[in-house]
C-alpha cells in the first residue's frame, strides 16, 4: 500500500472562500517507511488573518515570494498518483484539495481517503483527545512544530503507522468484528480493515497471549466468582492483628514504613489531628465535620483511621467523592500506597453507578446490526467498543472516549436494572457491573461517588453494600448533589431517545424486530401477538407528535417569560400560586402526552409478559428483556412528567430551562426539593452510625454553622453526636501568599460602570502579566466579561509574547486549557466557574491569581429563589444566610488555586473592592487561611508585585522575616477592624448596603511588632 499523508494550513475553514497557505505531504508505505516529503508555502490572493498567523507562525511576509496554488498543485499531483490519501480530519483537507485541483484545471481526486481521526478513535479508544497534538503526545510521537504543514504531515504519517500496527496486533476475533461493522466495498475504512484481515489469512500470525474467547469476542477478563473463603481468612487475620494494636502503635508503624519508602517523610500536624478526629468519630458513633486545607493530606487523613477502625471492628467503610478525578486518584495513588504501608492486608473496591458499566449482552445484541444499517459514526463508535472490550478489565465508561456524538451508543449498551437477566444471562459471570458489585461486597473499603450515595438512598439502600460508616470527601458539594439526585428532571431527549430504541421507523427498532422474529416462530399465538404489536406502531408516531407539541408550547412559554443570560440560557420558574395565564391550555398538552404514554406502555407491558412466559427462544428472550427496559424507561418518564404537570408536591421547586439557540430540543423540566436538610437528616444522618464530612472549604467566618444548616446536622449537634475540627495548614501563607486589593479600582455600578471596569481590568491584567511573564490565572464569574476582555488582552500582551487562553473561546476543554497553560509558561489563562476548583497548578506554573468579582450566585436561580423565600418567611436574612456563605465558600476554593505545595509563592489580586467597602467583605477575608493582605492604589499594584516576587533590598527580606515571626493567627484584625457582627441579619442584600448607607473602608490597624509595615496593610 502507498499512502500520501496530506496536511494543509489555510486562511480559514471554508474551502470555497479560504485559501491554502502551506502544503505538507509525506509519502509512506503500510509499515510507515517514509519514501518522500514535499513542503511548500503558497501565496494566497488576500492577506493572512492575524489569528492564523498566531496559530501557524505564517505571515504575509513569509508567503510574499511563494508559488501560486496552480504551481504548487502541479508539483503535488504526481505524489498523489495511485496513493491512498490520508489526513487528520480528512474531510477538511480533502475539500481544500478538490477545490485546489478544480481551480488548477485538474480532475478531482477519486482515490481512497482515510481519516486518522477515525483510525485513532477505533484502535486507541482510551485517548483523552483526538486532536493531532494530543494523539502524538499520548503515543509518544515527536511533533515539534504543530500547525506547520510538513510537521503535521509527518506526525500524521506516524499516527497512521501506529494505527495500522495496532490493527495488525489485534486478536483475529476482534479484527473480524471490526470488519463486520464496515462494508469493504462502500467504505474506505472498511477496505483497509478487509485488506488487513485478508493479509492475516496469507501470512503467519501468532494470536496474542492473555485473551479469553467467549461467544466470538476476545476479552482480557476471566469469570468472576462469589467464593469468599480466602477473603474471609484475610479479614480474620487483620482483625486478630489489630485487636491488640493500639491506634497510636498502628500510626507509628505506618509512619516508620513511610520513612522507609520516602526518606525525609515527616507527618504533618494537621494530618495527625485528622487521624485522631476521624478515629474518634467512627469509634464513638458520631458525625464529624473537618475542614482540611490544601496540603494537609486529607485523603490519608481519613483513609488510615477508617481502615484501622473498619478492619479491627469488621465494619465496612464507604468513601464517597464528588469528582471522578479524585476517585481515580484514590484508586491509582493512595490505595496502592496504603497496601504497602499498612501493617495488615485489606481489600478495597471502586463502585460506581450502574450506567457506568457496559452490559455485555446488550453490546452483543448491538453488534448484530448489519454494516449497511450503520452510519460512519455508529460504525466507528461500535468499533471503539469492540477494541476497548479486548483490553478493559473494568468495563467502565470513564476509560473510553466515545465523544459527544456517540453518547447514544454508550446509552444503548450501558447496564441497567430494568433489562438485566441476572443469573439467567449468558454473560453473567463476565458481567462488569456484577463483578464490581461482588468486589464491593467483599471489600473492607468501598470508594463511590456522591451521586451513587443519593441514588442508593432513594432506592432504600439496596444498591450499595450494607454500611453504617461513611466518609464524604469534597463535602462542600454534598447539598447540591443531594438536591439534584433527590429531585427529578426530564430532558427533551428523554422520550425521543427511548422511542427511537423502541421503533426508529416501521422497519428498525425493538418493536419491528420483535414483530419480525415472531413471524418466524412456531408458537401458535405469534400471529396474534405480531398483529397486536403492529397496531402499536402508529401510537409511537402519535406520541412523538404530542411530545413535540407539548415541548414547543413549553419552550414558547420559556422564551416569552424569561430573558436569556449571557450564554443564551433561559430559565423560568413555575409557581403554583402564580401560574401563567395560558397554563391550563399548556397543561392539557402535557396531560395528552401522559395519556398517550399510558396507551402505549400498558398494552406493551401486558404483551411482553405474555410472550416471555410462552416463548423459550434465547434470542427472543434477549430482545424482550431489552424492550422491557425501554418500556420501564417510558413508564418512568410518564411518572416524572405526570408529577411535573400536576405540580402537586408543595415542598418542591418546579422550573423549565432551555437555550435561545436550540429551541425546544434544549428544554429541561425540573422537580427539585427546595430544602434537602430534612431528607438528609432522615435518610442519611439518622440512619448511619457515623458520617465524616471533609473538604478544604466547609467554614464561613471560621464557623461550620452554614454547612450544619444546609445538611440537616442540627439534631445530631443537639444530641451531642456532632464533632467539628478545623485543621491547621501546613503552609506558611503569611510568607507564601500576598493578597492585593486595588482600593481605587473602578466600580461596576452606574451607566458606564461596566465598560470602565472592564477597560481598567484589561489594562491592569496586561501590566501584571507582563511583570510576572505570564503564569497568571484570571477567575471570572461571567463568561460575557471573559469574552469582552479576551481579544483586547491578547492584543495588549502580543508584544510581550504572552499567550492568552480563554475558556470557551476556541472549544478547548478545561483539561486541554490547563495542559496548554502548564506547557507554555508565558501565558495567561482566563477561566469561569469550573476553574474555581479542581484545577491543580503547582510550582512555577502559577505565580499570580486574579479574582475579578466576588463569586455570588445569581439570586434568580429557581432553587435559590425558593430558599430565599423560605428564609424570608422565617424572618431570616437570605443574603446573610444563603448568598454570602455560598460566595465565601466558592471564594475560598478560588483562592486555593494559588498555593498547592510548601514551596509555592505567589500573589492574589482581588479587583472587587466590595471586600473593603462593605460590612460583609470581612467574611471573605477572614475566611482565608492567613495570607498577607494589603490594599493599595492601583498605580502601586505592579511595583508591589515586583517587590513581592523579587525582594529588592534587605528591608523587604527583613519584613518577610518579621512577618514569619508574627505567627499564623491571621485574620483577627479583620474582625476587629470591621466591627463585631456588623451587618449580621440586618436585611442587607449584596450591594444594597452600599446604596443605603455610607461606605465603610476597612481600617488599617497594625499589631505592635509590625508598626513599620507598609501603609495599606489590611491584616497581619
């Protein structure tokens, strides 16, 4: 085979309007051996856009003497002769090639075309991204000059060779499965797969080791077993060894082993306190709130004592996290370490929600679809699953990168209770979900996630293994996750997706398949069944039409009743005592959907049960099981929709959401409890013996009161069953972090306030970033603000060769932007909500953190609004009880991005002067872990940044020494300077304080030992 690997750099994305500015071609054979390389710049007929020059490094001066496209094509065409054309995102390059050939008077290229995006997706389904740079990085391929055509062509050629090499190494059964998904006559990808399969028949091939073959699939996993004999012996051994070992001896043993593994290891004071607090809470059947800041080592802080208690007392411990990232960190980093350092063995398991695991029976069913019925996207997605299946041992969705367009492919094969055959399933002993469940049942420690805990709570604790000791990490998210999972939501796609599985049209789908299979069976009633099922097909279409009418009406109500936010989002709350005028008419359409759902679901339930009881054919039983799952899904939608239409639950909040661009297809309907504290008190804290909740941000103004109220822990506190602990930080924030507040920064208020604010912000960020040489993260609360600042800031920093990265500006994911920021030190990263937490930028990667505005949540969110109404009815202040604590916790999360290790040093700039102009500002400052704080004129900002990062004289060094001597009990002056309890429950709303009363500026009181400190210092 001969491959011409092609890459173009162009002036834009339209092959009709834009032009080629550089060509790169690498000619290789099927082993990846390079025979020739062609590279040429091309002179376009118009100037090269600035953003293309920034991306590629190619400017107008570079192409001034380059050949015209007609001359370049003449040199390029011979290289394409008798070659298979290969490109990364081949549709793009092929379109530009055909346009160039046509313009130059050549016939169109009519050869085969392969896309390395599809190939890489197919054979490397685990890669986090399929951008060329991400693939080369993931596969260890050198790629020195991204967005240069010759470099990209050579890198793509190596990717092609890696993909073909991987295909050649696959088990024969897996390669055959891939061939079955594509038509070698009609698909160029299918042609390649068929060629490689034919090659295997004519050459010697040794099947790779380590595979098991079952039902024509190659897999890595053996059967799981419920034999617990060896595990029970291990558990008894651990119990015996720990029964005579005091907790202190156990900790000393672990510390000794840690010192052996990590010379220089020293236990941290905060971590040691956490060991004792967690152990006492578990042993005394108490709940515990423990705030453990960055660097405390909270994962080991709860794992070590909980394993000691659980193994000694033979009690199962469940650990829950909010993010998959932390779950995987515990699995991959902390648990292996603990296996090495604990004096006794233990077993841990990770258990996720059922839909995270592939159902092998469903996948086998999916793979029976003939190639002609599959789109290219479906074929590639199913191919990914087949290749992944030959490697995975866990069968979890997180291991895969199917892409957003293939989400339905995963949904079609995801495990679910409604369609599970359990022990009757031929795949039962290889089932990923039942394997994970069995592992969890045998484990001493089970790691799961918040969503699973609340799903288990709704299912009356039937999903997770029985437990009465729970550790909640990232506990500041617990109330929000509880609200989402103890409520219900119905998306536009819920019904169409289920109906599409049932009957996509009259010939495809579960219902037509069942009718077809019944006509071929010998069962006497099959004709009657098929006839009754045929009668249901029109009802599916009628239901689709009713659903469209209902969601159209709802979207029209949403669009007319709500103003779009800065991203185009719409939200409209439905209040039972103030419904819109035409709600009765709209409700009729909703009731009609519920009625039509009943008319479809009820006869289907009856027919499926009858057929299942009288037929014994395995293929028919499998299809009936899948249909039963779909019918139960439709029944669930009916129940949720009926609840939404009737709005009968007084304690719930009802609202609709959508997007101005996507009309009714973006519609979501919500039914959410306004207050989950009672549900948590009754269903979780009242049922479990001990729950430990930990996070870096649980307190507001050094108090746990807010989180106690939100989670329903007041009763436990009254009973003496609640412990709290705020751990000391291992970092010297006084020396490591400086918080600067430009006190004369423009206010955002007034007619032209926002424009002046953003102009000053852009100028200030550019000046600071130039001083810090990039390495700056800017946190916004508004994407609109970020977007406004992005382009002017790029222009301002271009002369300093500092790159600006913006969330949502070029389609890059958060992880991709973070990687770019880490790889390119001379850069400024602009982020919104998701960058306020969970982003780790240690060491020199981040020198300066800028916080644009205090992170108050929009007060008009339906749940926030409902909570505020409840607080007002209770004669409490919604701002002080709800808005302010939420904002403080998020502010602390944002501040935590700066100092990640003991050697980090940097600056936080807060551009929101409300922290010193309002009485509530003290809550933000006093909640921080003790950085040096100063307010100063804007003109002094850059000099102070320079001085802090590079002390200019001995005086600065002496001041730092004095600061260190002053101790870490910071923030006390915030409390005294702003006045005790000022503004508590006084009815102030965020900025109304400033409108109604004379602004109060924080006074600059100093302790005696720092009387020579710089003017404008806020706290010591």
